[in-house]
């Protein structure tokens, strides 16, 4: 599974000395040029976007979506680091480009870690020859790359989705600072589908909108959020919607893995919002519930306190009529017609103690709908984030 499963890709990962622990911290994914390769990406909307985000945006435009490689470092976000950070991102792309004998702007750069720390680019440059020589298409090469991009994650996140004559592989990292809107969240996807850059960008945009952009752990949008897809063109040309469907499945799988491994998480929750006046209102209301600290701490305590859910719906800014609202935990209706509905509170509490739970909210006003993936909030998150780490 993962990034080397589709035809035409090699990967590697190693320790370059960026992390003081000596853990792996530098990864590379490369498209072999035997097919009509293409690339696309979505990036953070944070206006304090990190230097690698800015460079990768520029490179994708310069090449018309024909990039050949993605290099990722963990242990340093290279964000809010001024001209020195911009130079470090360019130097990273240059080192990889020279080692692969490709143009510097054919390399995309991603970084993850602490904000405001300068990347030891000399260590990156020194490591690149070994990183390139270690490239391979085996499962172990993909695993090494997926391991090298992690920060506070407890394990690798990888996926493989098989299509008709093509496949989509992927790896991701992120355990905190996750509210993507294109955690620090990074994902690299690969496919051997034969596809033009503009079509690839459209498919990725739709896939990300329904997965990573509907995930929130702590409501914080990182400076570095990036999702990249490389296409080698060594498979078939997918039918209408096939590539988008496969990319969406891969992104949804990775998004769930990110939520399940979020800092301090004990359970994952899907907030399903229906009956809104339109989809935008549905997303607004669902996200209000999903990002509420009161709701999230109730989830941690497996406390079926529907009042917090109703309150957040009312405060969300979405069109709202209290007497039309219905709230259910799983299949158990707990609130309707402006008042609590009689239910077995102990049974609902047992339901909420499960690793994955569903909250259904119906505003009763129209056909708008949305689903947001979130997590609980407990002491583990505070312990991880109460200091620079």
C-alpha cells in the first residue's frame, strides 16, 4: 500500500539530523518520467503561509502542473522565518533537483514541525544524496517515507485505493493543529492514472473538500497544511468521475486516520447536519458543533448532554428555528420540538463511550446537508500543547 503502490513511483526516508532525537525526518517521493506525468496541490488558507507552501505554489504555476518530486522534512515547519526561510526552501528544492537531474521548480517542498524555527538547511543538503540513492519502489521504501514525515503522530498513516486500471496511494501526517481549509497536516498522494494537470487539480480539489476540509481537531489552521498529488501517467485514462472517486476515498481514509490519532484523542465523532436552508449553512452549523470545546469535552466524558449541541447550533449563525431542531446520538433521538425527548440516558452514555460515534442534527428548514469529522478534547491534548513541543 501507500505511495509506491501505483506504477511509476519511488520513495525514500531517512534521518537528516533535523530532529534532535535522531528519528527519521526527511522523505522524498519521485515520479519516474516514462509517462505524461502531472501534479496538483491544495494549500493552507492561513495568510502566514510557510516558506515551503509559498515556494510550492510558485513552482506548480511555473511548471503548469508538471512537477516530478515532493520532498518533505519533519521537525521544523520553516514557517514565519523571513528571507532566511525562503532561501532554505529554495535550497532544498535545488538540492533535490540537482540530485535528480530535474529543474529546481519541478520539485515541491513541504515542511512540518514548530513554527518560527529555522531549518538547518545544511543538514538537508548534506542528506539529499543519500536520500536520492535510497529511492526504491518497494513497500519498505514507502514505509520509510511515511515514517519520516511524522511529528507527534503515534504511527504512520497510509492508504491504497484500487481503481479500474489505475490506483491511488497516499501517506499523511498530522495529530494536532488541524482545521484544514485549503496539523500540522500534510498528505502526499500518488496515482498512475493518465490525466492532464488541470483535470488532476479539479479532482483533487473536490476530494479534499469532502475529506480533509471537513476535518477539525482543534479548530486551528496550520501555516503548512498541504495536500499534493503526483500522477505518473503509466496507467489508464480513468472514466468521468473515476479518479475523483478514488482520490476522495483515499483522502477520506487518511482524514479518519488523522482524527483517530489526534493528540489526546479517545474517540472520533461525525457530526451530521441536515435540514439546513443550504449546504453552506449546514457546514457552518456542523462545524460550530464539531469545534465546540463544550461538546468536545462532553464527548471525552461520554456525557450525552444535548443542551451543548443545541446551543452551538443556535449560535452558529446558520438559519435556526428552535422548535424545528432535532438532535440524535446515534439512532437515539434526544431533542425535538423545542424540548428533551424521553430516552435512556445510560444507554446513550454507553454509546458515546465507543471509539467512533455519530451525532445527527436536523434543522428542519431545507435540504442543506454537511458532515464534519471531529474528536473529543481531554487532558492528553492539553498535556501535549501546554508547552512548545
